[in-house]
């Protein structure tokens, strides 16, 4: 795991669309851990389409935003066949919380 840079984190989250996307991914991860059923359990492709609809942007823009979130250390993306899984880096979330204290 690369070292977290709080400046990169806040820069990535300063974009409204990336902030909304991060919030969606975070809510999805929290939803999975609480064993609630919802849109996040429908697969990455549907979640990606939901993100495009929610942000009113194209797939390439969502893909770009996800790369920026990954580069800032906020999420990790893992390839599974032709798909990707996405996970929030809770160390980054904790770094944000610690910074704001």
C-alpha cells in the first residue's frame, strides 16, 4: 500500500463528480457490510451504469474519476476477468477523519 497523501486526497475529492462517486462507492461498501440488499449487489456493470446516470456523465468520465480516486489512494480497483471490483481504502477515510479533528 502506498503512503497516503492528504493533499492528493482532498484534491481528488474537490471535484463534485468524484466526491459524489466516492460517496456512492462508500455507501455501497457500508451497505454490503451491514448485509442490506440494494443496488450495490447487482454487479459492477449495473453499479457503473447507475454512477453514469447519477452523475449525468458518460462511462469514460466515470472511468477517469475512478482512476483519479485510485491514484489518490481513496479506492482500490482489482480486475476479475473483464470486470473490476472497487473497494474503499478505509485508511484514507481514517486519515481524513484524523486531519479534520
